[in-house]
């Protein structure tokens, strides 16, 4: 009887020990689960803020003068080819309007690729397709004199930091990924290599409250690309809305 009683005591002690350890185990795993959930939540919450920390932000409204030159022929300003879902578009005024609708299009997401998508343009590092025009690939011939084929064309993109910048920078590649600055100027050209790229005439319609902006002009400056459909200075016309004052 003594041995049986001892075994019962040992069994009861083991069961009691198991009961005392169980809450600890549950508490430990609960703590770990809570920490992991908190970490994931912080990452999800903080991510949009980090993306939106790089301008343009969701509250910004930028303007960039641009022009497209095909073998020396300046094209009219583009309008949106589909509903604008990015907040990066044009009104046919020779300006890229940038006011991001979501964090996807802030910072580096506010690029020429997003603008091209809204206006129906297909832009790569070696080809250009504009609505109503044939696709052009590097090496295609520009028209020559008397209907003969001219020199081979090459897609090039020139950017200037502001309307008063006289130097400019010729991009080496990743044209669609280029994110222009507020008040800057962009010329997309398919021309023979070595051709001097000019600023578009819409450079004169960048809102005058921007640093380096020049007063709006109505005609085409010598050697520049012509402006088309330029709205009155200091106003911006949005389809379906009354004109409002332009803001940087």
C-alpha cells in the first residue's frame, strides 16, 4: 500500500506541475503573437508615409512644360486619352499637370511613364508612339528633301531644371522612369543624332509664381516648339470644372 500511495502522489504532482506550466506557455506564445502583429501593423501604417515623404506629395500640384518633336516637326499639346487615374495628365496646353491621386504616383512615381500612359503615348528608351502617328524606332529615317529618305532618327529626351536654365541635361536612358521637377522643362524628340534640342514654347506658360518661370507667351519663340491651347496666365481649366488659379 505504501508503494501505491507514493505512485499516486507522484502522479498528482506531475499533473499539478503540468497545470502550472500551461498558462505560462500560453502567455509566452500570446506575447510573441502580439509583438509580431504589432510589427506588421506598424509597417503597413508607416509605408504610405515614407512613400509620400518624397515630393511630389499627395497635396502638391506641379507643372512641367513639355514638347514632342518628330523629325523637326513640333507636335500639338496632348490631351488625356483615357480617364486620369494617376493625377498626372495634360489639358492640351503643353504642360504636364502633376497632383498625385495616390502614393503610387508620388515621388519617383510621378514620372514620364505615368504621363505617357494617361495621354496614350508609348515611350521606351528606343521607340516612341504618339496617338495618330506611326511608331518610330531608333534608326528609322526622317523625311528628307524632295520626298527622299533623310537621316536616321534617334529618340532623345532633354530636360531643363527651370525655364531659365540655359544648359539642360540629355538623359542617357530610363526615359519613362524620369520624374521631372516642379517648374522644369522636358523635350521628347525623335531627330537625327546631333540635332540641337530646343525648349518647347509652353515654357512660357509655366505658372509665374514658380521659381525661374517666365511670363506666358502666345506665340512660338524662335527655334522653339509652339504652344497650343495655352490657358490664360495664372488659371487652369479642368474639364467639368470652373477655371481655378494655378498653384505650384
